[in-house]
C-alpha cells in the first residue's frame, strides 16, 4: 500500500494538467481510492475552472467512491456557486469516509470551512502533508490570493556571454530545437505571454504553441508599451498593471527592456535561463539596466530550483526568495 504522502504526490501531479487553464479557479488534483485501496477515480480542474477536480474524480468512480478515501491537493470548496456544486457536499453525498488534504484554501469563502464541514459529517480528515508541494503546483492561484496578481515567469535564452542576439538584432536561433520545444511547453502552461514594443517591432512574434496537440493552448498575448497594441492583444503600460490581467500565470518572454522592467519592479517569481554553448561577443545583452545601485543587493534573492540539459543547451530554473 502506498502511503498518504505518495497518494498526495499523485494528486498534486494531476493538478499540473490544469495549470494555465483554470483561472480564476485553482488547478486542483484529486485521486479517489475505493474501500480496498484501489484507484477508483482521478480528476483535475477542467478548463475555465469547472468541473472541479473532486467532481471529475467522483463521476469516474461512481458507486466505488462509497467508503473510500479522497486525496486532494487543495481543501474542497465549501461555498455555493452558480457555476457548479460545492465539492464538500459532493464528497459527503458520495459517502467518502476519509479525505486527505495537502493545502488549505486561502479563499475567504472556504478557508477552513471545507474541512470543518467534512468533519461535521463524520468524515475523517487528515491535513499537514505535502502542503509546500501543493502550493507550488498551484502557485498561480496562491500568488493571486497573496499578492493580487499573476505568478510571473521570466524566460531568457542567451549565449554563454549573456547575449540574446547579434548586434544587428538577429536572434534565430540562439538555442536548439529541444530547448525551444521545452519553451513551448512552458507557453502552454501559462494563460498570458508578454513582450515589449521592441520585440514586437523587430520580430513580429506569433507567441503561439507550436507543439502537436497543444496548439489550442496558446496564451493570450500582452504588450508592454505606452502605445497601442495590435488587434487581439492586451496592453499594459507598466509591470505594476499586471494585477488587472485575466489569468494567474504570466510568461515574460522578451526583450531586454521588458525583462529589466519586471526585475526592477521585483515582479519576477521564477526565471527560466536557457543557455546555449556559444559565444557572440558584442551582441545584444539579455538585460537592460535593472537599477542595481549596490552589488550587495544582488545577493540572496534567487534560489536554483532545477537544472537540466537539452543537449547541447542547458536550462537553469531560479525562484525568487521572498519573506514569508
């Protein structure tokens, strides 16, 4: 028998299937076991936020849910909505005997009420396992709840000497096809993608997802500019305006001034640094001035979270260290 932690890991992995598709709802994952400990149903929040993960898993399990255990990455919702049923009521009606919750829901409409309602119905509820992992998997939702803005990822593809293009602006291609394919997977996991005016005029980027089967997951295009945006694009005049954007995951993809503006505003939560084993010398730097006045202020701000090879290129993933 797998442990509670292992089953929660599976539920958290399921939640990743909805990342970038569920806003304003969190991308929750749910795994149901029957009374014999066998998987009876799986679910993850569907595009647009409904059905919820629990509803999807319960529908798959049917009568096998009765007496079983539900593993959920987030506390089941306890509030009434015109869009669909309350997940705590669904779990109670299905006869679930035990619920294991990874992370509490900070939404004031549920915050603790979901767990309390389940316990009041005689359901055994276990909490305190895999909370950090669940919050990381639903980081867009938690960032929106905490900071009232999307989670921001900055993507940079550079040479070894930190250039993103030749001096004349030629940038196709810095990295190879495998690294570029991974960057398209990242696009598919974001509701929003942003470039600056310079990148728009120099490259006329489509910012779509060019991977078989994922073409429909292209994010909404956003322009950082004081001027008008092309038809079909959203526009913000400054990084601080991202709070009003319709999504919980924003990918900043170009260029040097846009990247610097978000770093200077301390609005980057995660950084993808793709580096190709080439030297350009005298090319266009990956970053413009970020307003750093003292080198001491550059330290202690970033943590290496992941590193992998997309031969011949290398990816390093950094996370912003924030208090609390």
